[in-house]
């Protein structure tokens, strides 16, 4: 049951990636911009805890504002937009509904990115895949 709750929480966080608001961190890391998001990012930590190895979630940010979210349940496609330090994502869910999310990008070094969901009071760390 705990893994199911963690998986659900992770899927919600991933969806939120598309609607996040990035901000510069206190250690002078540059705020995320559209080009620095491009590529595949894997969620490696949630609220300071390592993500379970069986729960691999990949967010892929592509050209022209397109994105994919791949998780053990399948792949969802959508769009994203970066405006200053705000990332907004719009995804179609498996039941055909549209979901919009907003997150704060706390930091983005190019290899690691931390996203904050202020609404849910949660944080996740993503690592860029090579």
C-alpha cells in the first residue's frame, strides 16, 4: 500500500513538472530556462528520500514545447512552457482529460534539478539522463 501511495504521489509530481515555477536558488545556480530543460530527466528523490528503484519515472522535455512522461503505468504526452522561473505543463490523462500543473524550479545545474510543488508542500529531485 505504501508503494502504491508513493507511486501515485510520484505521478502527481511528474505531472506537476510541466507547470512549475522555477526560481534562482540561494547558492547562485541559474534559474531554469526552456533550453536547459530539454532532454530526459529521471526522478531520483522525493521529499529527501530516494525514489524506489522499481518506480522509474522519466520526464522528457523536447523541442517546440512538447513533453512525455513515462512511468510504470505507461506514457503520457503533453506540452510545457517556461516563463521566467515558472514551468507550466499540460498533459492528457489516460481517461482523455486535460491536466495542467505548475511547479517552482528551486534549482537547475544542468545535471540536477529540484522542483517544488508549493500546493502539495513537496519537493523532488531529478537527474538528467545521458
